[in-house]
């Protein structure tokens, strides 16, 4: 940092000497960062590396937020969030999940699932508690467990078994210190959606060992093979349902989500939330409520569009020898690149520098993601087709 | 099967093979359905959505509200069909409200449209009044926004 202004106390002897948080320093920065920097520095990149919808937020929600701002929705809301929004959420979950939460004390509006997950882990964990994290998984799961003083226990899922949450694999990792199992279905990065049978078995396992099930439901509306099965339906008394608007309603930038959990745990989360976040953004809560009320057709159209791209893109990859199970949800495919003989990083870096297509190497989502790359199809069809051509050229070279 | 029509509606060019890929329905079935729909009139025709302004071809459109004295036993059908047959007429709808028919007229110039309304449309039997609104600018047409698309503001790689 070049500056002519000498700040007070910048001499070497005045630098703070005491160490930073060892917990935080021990966590490496996300491996995604490197590819972001590289992709940002290039022109004409087709990005399949984006973990957010390419649709804008449905206009009815945006318009409602504009109206709300004009009429003064610029204040705090109650810590729990707008009651009307909580009521809409618990009604929706009763309808879709067949689980009835109480809007008054079992539902909390958060700043996205990210905050909800942080609250959950902090309210739940004591030092030394283990949380089983099946991987490959979303990059934040393990760091968040560690930030909350817990010990993440990664468990490798089998790509040959479509990254199924096999209760036998999970069961083998359980110790007397295990407190919870943390997972998302449909999954980022694999796009796999878990079956009702496996989730039932997982719930039985959780009951047997007295474990919590922390269920990231952010992609719950983006499923392509029939209705979504939430684990909360199998074991509501020990499930934390983390949901949000970012992916299904294309509302990533609004930072609004929710957490629903049995009352005693929900109240502890509320305690952290009231001292840290206070409340989710007021105008975002209004937009989310409007989205729930009026944007269902928009969601249906987006899902239908993702579905078409999913078919086209996974078929295209398959024809190139980059095999992947057709994903059941979210907007990711996670093909194997074994046929190229490259590592995930070599493939992603080569593809970006030679052909200007950005994908995310699978190993950033956990060691068992090695040999795969994550491609997001939240990109218009013509670009996906062009990306397939470029990938073909890259593999051929 | 509805999916096939959804794809065709946004891309009339789509081949049966492409539709099969996008919908997961096998290609032979796609062909069969399209042929059947063409025969039965579910698919009326295949069209391109042309922005004539952008091409440089100036056309004038007017929406005309038409008041009609309905005919005993036939209602508005007879008059509506009579109006619809003119080449200059793009669309004819029976609507609720103060007027009866709302029609869309297209011509090469304002004079051409005005002449048509004055000499042809208002002269039709049972047409008792017309009210003409010239189109000044299209913002959305056929479900398609014609304003500039919003730029993609997403970062290129995100978790």
C-alpha cells in the first residue's frame, strides 16, 4: 500500500504482536477464489462457474420492494422477521414437506441460509463435538463447523453410486462425539437429489445415535424427477430445515432465508441472531413474501428452463466422454474427467486459459470431488452449446 | 408432451432431434406429435418474430375500438368475420367494456391506415362508431420485452 500519509503507530515496534484467532487462521481460503481471479482477468469467458441463477428476481418481488422502500420499509423488523413471512413459510412447508412448524417460535428469518447454518452450528456445538459432512459438498460447510468450535468429519461419497447418502458409509463415521450430520439435497456441487428411502434410513440412524440432521434445503424447488423429499419429513424432532429464496426465486443478492427447527434449539439460534444480525433486511423480507405469494409461475418457468438445459448439457458432456449421472436437482452437473487423464485443477485451468470456459475443479468441494469438475447450467442455451464445442476442442487438443 | 410445444413456441426452428434432447422425449414420438398437431391445427404455423423497425421498414399500427350493432341470432360474429377478412387487419378481438371489437390495423403510413378506417372499416354495415389509437412505441410484444436486456451482473465464478 503506497501512501504519503504516515498513520500513527505504524512503526515496527507498534504493530500488534498478539496472534489472531487460531481457529480462523487454520482454515484455508476457498479454492474457488483462484479461478475467480483468473477468469476475471480474461475477456470473452463463458462461465459455467457461477453458483447463482442467470434469471433476474421475478419482477413482482422487485416491484414490491421498490414500493416498500418508497413507503418507508427501511427499519428493523422484529428479530424473528416479519410474522406474515414466517406464516407464509410455515404454511408452505406444511404443504410441501408435510411438517408443521410454529411461526411464533420455530421459524426465524435469516440473512440467507449462510447465516442460518452459522446460527445452527453455534447454538448446537460444544468444543470437540463432531459433525459428519458428506463430501463433495458446499465449500462453507466444514469451515462453518470449525468456526463454531466443532470438528468437521468429512465422509467421502461414492461417485459410482451417484453420490448417494449411503447410510452404511455415514454410519461408519459415527463416534460417541458425533452431534450432527450436515448435508444438502439436491447437492451443490453434484446436483444429486437423495431418495426418500435413503433419507428414512438416515433418520433412523440419527434416532439410534441421538444425532441432529442439518438439512440445507436451498435447492428444494429445483428438482427434476418428481417432488422433493425433505429429511424433515422423516425426523422432524431432530431436523433443522435451512431454506431460502436465493436459488429458487433468483434472489441471491437480497440475503434472505429462514431456519425452522424444534422450539428449544430455535430459541437458542434466536438468541445469537438478536445479538449479531438483529434481523434480515426489511425490504428483502417484503420482496421474499411477495415472491412466495405471486412468483410461483416464474419459478415453474425457470425450473422448466433449467430442466431443458440440464438434459442438453449432460447429454453433450456424455458424448464427449465426460460421464455424469444425470443430476436430479439444483443447476449443476459434476462430470468425471477421468477419461482425459488430467487432475481437476489441470483440467479447469487448461480449459480456462486455452478455451476460455470457466468451470470449478471438483477437489475444492472435498477430496472425493477430485477427478470431476462442477459445471453450472445457469447459463443461456446458446452459451451452453458454445461451451460444449470449446470443451470438445480442449479435450481433442 | 406439452413440453414439445413450449420449446417450439420459443424456437420454431428447433429440430425434432433438438426437442428430443431438451425434453427427454424420444425423437420418433416428437415427430409423431408434431405431425398430429400440424394436422389438427394445434400448431397453426411457424413464424419468426421480426422487429421491422430495426430492419428499417417503417410500418404504422393502430388499435381501433369498434362499436357494432349486433345482429339478431348472430351476435357479433358476422361483422367480426367481415372485418377480419381485410388484409390490413392484423387482429380482431371481441372485448367487454364500452366498445365491442378491438382490432389491430397495419399500414405503410398513417394516411394509409386512416384511409382504411375511414373508407372501409367505418363503412361496414352495423359498424356504428370507431375510435382509433395509433401505436407510438412497443415495449413488450408477444410476451417478449423489447427494451434492452438487463446486463448480467454476476461474478464469473462463485461458490
